[in-house]
C-alpha cells in the first residue's frame, strides 16, 4: 500500500531542479505551440491590414463555394480511405494475430514499409500506374487518377501500417479464456468471431478509425501530387498562402481543418480511456489453432496486399530509373541529379541533418519530459498540465502548425524572430509535430519502473539525476532507441509541417520531391522519394544493429 | 554500528529509563480534506523494533513516509536523536528503507545494488567491496553477488533490499510491508530472520504491516492504528491479552463479543447468569462489551454454576486445534467460536449438533 504522494513543497534539490525543468517545458510548449496557434487564430480574425474584423473572414469563407466545397472533399476522401483501410487492415491484422498462416514475420515487415516512405511516394507511383501515360490507365474505365480516386488509393497505402499497428495490438490482447469459454459453449467459429474477437477489438477499431481519419483529413502531400483539380482543405491552405499570399484566408481554412481534427482526437482519447479499464492483467494470451482452409485463404490475402505494396515501391523506383517514361524505358541515373530543382543533393543532406537533429534533441526532450511527469514528487498540478499539453500536438495538423509558426515567428517585434528561416525552426516544428506518439511510448516505459526507486535513491543520499543515468535511462534504452528512429523516419518523410518553413538554404528532400513533381519532373520526384525510403531503411538497419549490440550489454538482466 | 541491546518489554506503554530515539509530536497529515494522520504523538526507543499495525488506510504507511520525508506532514514535528528532522528533505535524513516491492534496480547486479549508496560517499573501491561482501554474508547471499535481481527468489530479493538499506550504516531502519509480497512459508521464515538480524545489529527499526500475526511475532512494541490515530501501544502480549478497545480486540486475533450488564465489582450479568469477573473501572448498571478469545472458552464436561449451554453447529479442523462454532443465546447474531486443543481429550458430546456446556477463563477476557 503506497499512499498517494502529494508533497506540497519542493524540498530536495532534485525536486527544485524538477520544478524548474517542468516550467521550462511549459514555456517551450507555450512558445512553440500555444502562442503560434494563438497568432493563427488572431490572424483568421483580421483583415489584410491587420485590423480585427471578428468572424468576417469565416463568413466570407462560407460564401465562397469553391473553398467551401473543399471541406466536403476532405471529408469524403478521409471517410472513404478510413473505411477501406480499417477493413483491409483488420483482415490483415486478423491474419497476423488469429491464424496459423505461414511467413507472418515477412508479412508484418512488408506491411510496415510504407512507414519509411513519404506519403507522396504512393501518389507518384500511382501516376506511373494509372496516370495519363500510366500502363494500367484503362483499368480506371475512363476515370482519372488525378482526383479522389488517386487520393484515396495513395492514402490507403501510406496509412495502412498505422492502422495495422493499432489493430494488431488490439487483437493480440484477446483473452484465450474467452475463446475457450466460447468453444465450451459449442459456439461456431463465426459466432465466436462475432461474439469474442470483434468486441475485443472494438476499441482498436474505433481508435484506428479516428487516427486514419485525422491522417488523411489533414494530409497535404498526397492531394498536392495526385489531387489534380480536386481541392481539399490542406491544398487550399497552401494555395491561399503560397499562391495568393492571402494569409487571412489561409488562417481561416486552417481553423476549419483544425476543428474536425481536434474533435476526432478528443473522441479517440475518450475511447482509449474506456479501453484501459477493460483490460485485465490476468488475461491469457490467445494462441490460434491451425485450420488449413482459413490459413491458406488469409495467406493469399496477405500475399495480395504485400504484392500491392511492393508494386507501389517498385514502380516508384522503376520510374525514377527510366530515361523517358513511357517512350524510352532504358535505364539511367540522370534523374538523381535533381537538376530541375536546381539544388542537386543539398535538400537530401539537409533532410538527413534535420532528421538527425530532430531525432537527437527530440528524444532527449521527450524522454526527460515523460520522466518528469511520471516520477517527480512535487508540483502535481504543473505536471498534469504538462501531460495535457504534451498530448495536444497529435491533434494539430502539420500544415496548421507550420502556418502558425510563420505567423508567430515572422511577426514584427517578436523577440524570437531570429528563429525564423533557420534549420532550428524546422527541427523544433518537427519535434513538436511528432511529440505525442513518442511521449506516450516513453510514459508507458517509465510507468513500468518501480515508483520507489527515487525514494530508495534519496534515502541512500544519491541524487535523483544520478539515479536517472544509472538506472532509469539504461532500463528504458530500448524505448529511447525506438523514439529516436520514429522521430528520424517521420522527420525524413514529413511534408505538411515544413512546407511553409524551409528557405533556400534549408530545402528538404520531401519538399523538393513535391517541387520536382510540380515542375513536371515526376521521375525526379520519384527518385527523391525513393532516396528517402533508402536512407530511412539504412538508418533503421543501423538502429537495429546498434541496439542489438548495445542492448546485449545494457539489457543483459532482461533475458536470463 | 555496534550497539548494546537494551530492549525489554515496556509495561503499560510507559517509557522507562531508555533513551528516546525517535519522537513524533502532534503529527497530522491531510490529503485534501481526508485526514490521513490525526494528531499523532509517539516515541520510539533506541534499538527498539516497533510495528505500525492496522488495516489498510489506517495511516500507518503515511506515518512511515512522513518519518522518511517522503511525505510532508501538514502539522507537527518529528525528532530523531534529539534533532528536529520534520523539515529536512529526504536526502538529509538518516534512515534506510525497504519497500514491499523491494525496488531493487533491475539493471544492476546484487553487488551493485548493495553498493549503490556507497558510490557517493568517500568510499574507496576496496572498502566498498569489503562492505558489500560482509553485507552479502550477513544476509546469507554471498554466492549471489553477480546475479541480477530477476534471477533471485522473492525472499532473496528482499534480503538484498535489506542489505542495500543498511549499507550506508543508517541509524534507523524503515520497513514498509517488507514481507507482504512473499509466500506464506517464506514470510514466516523471513520474519524470524528479520528478528535475528535486528537482535544482532540492535538497529532501531520500524515496520509497517497489516498482518497482526507478523507484528505479534516480531515486534518489541506494537502501535495499533486506525483512522489515522494510534489506538493502543504495547508489547505484543499486552496488545493481545489486554486490548483497550473493541477495535484492537477485533483486529488482533479472533474475538467473540458478548454483551452484559455490570452488577457489582465482581459480577456481570451475562445472559441469564451472574458471571464472576472483576469489573474495575465500571459502575453498577453499565452496559459493557466483553471480548472473549476463542481460547478463553472452556468446554466443560458437566454443567456448573458458571456455565452456559450451546449447540455445536460447525466443527473446523485447523491442525493443532479444533474450532467449534457454537450457537448460543449469549450472542444475538453469529456463533460463538471456541478453540479446543487437539491433544485435549474431548468430551464425548463434541460432534455436530451436540449440546455442550462451556464457560470463560475470566482472566483472559477484556471488558469495554
């Protein structure tokens, strides 16, 4: 029985340091999330001269049919993609978790590959498959790939692993005792599926729905490349801001984009809370029995899905190597010169640098922040506030955050103005944008540590920071590595967050892929997108290698 | 660290000539509006082994954590060795602590766990090695030096935690339910070990527990707590034999509660009987409660002037004794429990449904 800890005063030195750190975190979030969003909101209520006009811009927006239509476009592609991904992902997850299909490991790995690629890669590959000069153009029966069809197909591709991860986790939690009970009651297999499997995965399915919906609803890269004249909210923001320099309207649309995203996020949080109370630690892991027909059917299905994933990747790579699609199919490396964008490989190296910075500083920031929230003894209300704030980035679309940064940091008289147009702003934006998921996994890892470690350490007169480096960090090292690689891959592939923030000196690979495509160099775009895949792949490989070696040393205590 | 053991049972909770080591004065602790500790004043003698005993939520852990500085009291003072410590941070207080969860660092070997607190002070490498080796020896785990905590059994882990807690030679040892997470048998074994250990070091120790048997077997003195207050202080025997309140009587061991009316200085009307028992401190006509342990019930072969009658409705075989559940008019609800040692030749009517005569040993009863 441990009493709730509620020390009202910081008394140990570590308590005082902790309080200062928590305050520093709150200031960071204030400067790099709250204030920018606030400037975005105030911008949406100003006219071009910066005079406050209330909701006038919103009224103007709703009277503009072309703009207003984009809202429904976004809603439509997001809903359609969500339904398709949840169905496809559920069957795939079911095959991985609840059948005795062979080559599960292979199928799992291949399905996660889209995580390594920028979302636009799928859009580019689709152009090669079904575009005006695509080899399977006739499959679309006269419909154009440039529009909702393309957006939905590409969105399904890149959100598939996100859905799969949540769904297979929720299926892996199914309790064997329920299956045994169902069998003992002579329920048919289908009945068991309906009464045990599906309800068990219910919250996973709900969560996946919200997550995928937000991802597609707020995505910028895919509709930019393959949307054609089919405008969605994210591309409208870009066009208003970059094309027409109409910042106010950009801000208005951002808020229109932000609200459904916040709503979906809130609902997701709510359903996750319900789920937590449903799980018991005494569940017995379900191990499926072989069933030849079922296993073969699911094997065929997974084979088909992985084939489609590989087809996307393969076509993007093929397109990047072909001399002049579709007329001259001989191979060349000339598209890797990236002459059209005029920057050569600079943007690629910028991206790698930016991603390394974001991964390095982000990991430290996120892990220490989670530690403070979980293990500090004092300042409970401050820590709760920080926890709440740390969940918010998940709800903020990247393109909204990016635009908010312009308004805030580029404002005259802002002492943080020096920050604008630097590499640092890209790094910070990326860390904030991807903060929440890593934060949650760090919290989970730290929660597993005994609450009394700090007390024992203090009683032995060892300061808490020493204990952090001797025990907490080494024990959580696998999670720390995971956070690093998550941040790196996302920083490499992100477009929406940074599209407004880069400068001539800090162009990024994913952004220049978009520009290459914009300028008609689809092959160059494909080449750049594939470079991102390869570097992510290499870094992930290195990550696996280093962590295996390092973990063997630091985690020896685990597997004895 | 050598210390003479100066323990003796302290009669009536009065502190004798022994030196006070720890003194708590008017300590209160609130969690919001919940009063976890209500004006607690206690003192603990040098070298004593005391237990804070009580049901969960009684405040015993909170009291321990206040002494450790892991919780901050809302009001009141704590003195250790004459020095006011209640406003000192944890790291400036002098104590070692063992938790129910052991809280051993999983990534450090047993050796490193014990050496953890020594890596700070002015200890040379050789000194550390010697110190840890002698501690490992003390807890009987010399062979396990290089192992990780996860390779040890619960009991072994607890002993490592103990060694770690005393490695820096603190003058006070705090034990927060140290045995609760262990199997019954290991628990009993370790509790003897802990007692031996305490006897050899003479280290002032405070153990928090909810297990009355554990407290009775191990402590020099027990502080029974309930609702954030100290209900009774005394040696295990005093607490068991002479509970001062119905709560203590009920919480420590099994107890039958009987209702009666004081007749005079030597008599209580109990059921239809004038039962002979001293009634010091009560006036004629007082309604009293009488706590009777199951072992204070004597089964008689024949009816006597002081005997009651009842029907056996349940027989429980509990190893060294048989527990009878007797339905009797003395109790308005429930049955009277009576323990019958197995070596006693039972009267022939001890069987289910049998009618028995019984009485109570007056000196084993407590009156409230």
